[in-house]
C-alpha cells in the first residue's frame, strides 16, 4: 500500500502543471484562461491588424465591418461596426475572447458582452508607445508572446530609426491637424498623431488639450495661427473653408497637406509607414 502511494505521488510530481493564463487589460480587469483563447472576435480595425501582427489571425472568428487589413481579414465574418455590435452573431461565433477598444467601442456594447458571460479584453490606444505595448499584451493573451515581443521590438527599432533623420530646427512648425470639418475636430496631446508630429519636426497647436480627439472652434484655430494645416485622406478638401482667412499663416504659406489616413489613423505597425509619409510632406517646411 505504501509502495503504491509513493508511486502515485512520484507520478503526480513528474506531471507538468497546467498553468493558467492571467491577463490584466487596460481597464485593470484580470482575465484568466486555462489555455490561450482559440476563437477570438475583434471589434475594431486596428485590433484586427494587431492580432494578425502577433500571429493570431487564424484564431479570429469575427471582426468589425471596417477591418480590411491584412487582406485575410476581409474573409472573416462581420459582427457589426462602431455604432452597434450584433450580439446574435457574436454568440453564434462561440467566441472565447472579445478584444475591444475603450476609445472607440460603445460602453453599452462592452457592458452587454460582459453580461452575456463573454471574456472582454479592453484595450486603450492613445500614444505612439501604446503600439508596442499592445503587441506584447495581445501576443501574451493569444499564446503568441514570442511573436508579440518580436513585433514590439521591430516597431521600437523603426521609431528610433526615424528620429535621427529629422533635421534640427530652431523653431518647430506649428501644425493644425484636422480630423473632420463638421464638427471641427483635431488631436490633443493624448494622441499618437501628436507624437508623430514631434518626430517629424512639427508642433501640434492643440497639444495643450488632453482629450484625444477634441472638438474645437474655428476661432480657436485662427487664434493659434498654424503654419500648416494637415488632414487625412478620409477628410473632405479643407482649402476652401480656410482660404477666406488671409491672415492665417497656413493660407499665406499655401501649406495645406494631405496624408494617408489608413496608415496614420490606426495604431498598428503600419502607423510608422504613415509617420514616414508625414515626415516627408513636412520636410520642406522644417528645413
């Protein structure tokens, strides 16, 4: 009897322990999994890109309607958009993890998903440094920690490579980055585009506002007198709305620039392609 008991104790000690996976999301909530989730839903395009970037693309069983990169994302089932998540489709997908964005997804949708018993990993992307952090977080959460770490380091290396290429200026050019015209929206200090402008020798004229995407008045823009106005490719042509203000430095300089919003407006590894484009269009003004 004692011999048999010793045998079973030794056998149990020799067996590897199944360690649970603990993830703390950006809301401070802890999610515990017995194994990495294998059926994942992404609620925003940038999260879809990040999941593919860490090697978790094959684990995706549903994405939002705007997820269009990489091309493989276009083949995945659509479960709604930023205005509404189709809860029936989420349930039908039998997901074991939903990845959401605190800055873009509706709080009501996230609350409802949690009430349904679905694990929700809430993320928050605001600054340039959040991209490598989220690559590490999503890599760990999906069982691809090594790929997440490699992607994070590659991103950080590219950021460092961009910085030395920028010319040294006595005074940075003042930039108004216009996200939309009605209402008039820009970026504040808590936005990765503000970080990108600094990398490229520009200074966001609304850098004193902490909100990520504040609504501002036309009078406030005129008062801050930007040297350059920049918009994304998803924004209507804005020259006409500013040309009547001859005293505006951007009008005097005829400095109205457009950049690829698909790159610069998404906090993913491709964001740095957008940063490089931004630096290129700003280069003639900062030298």
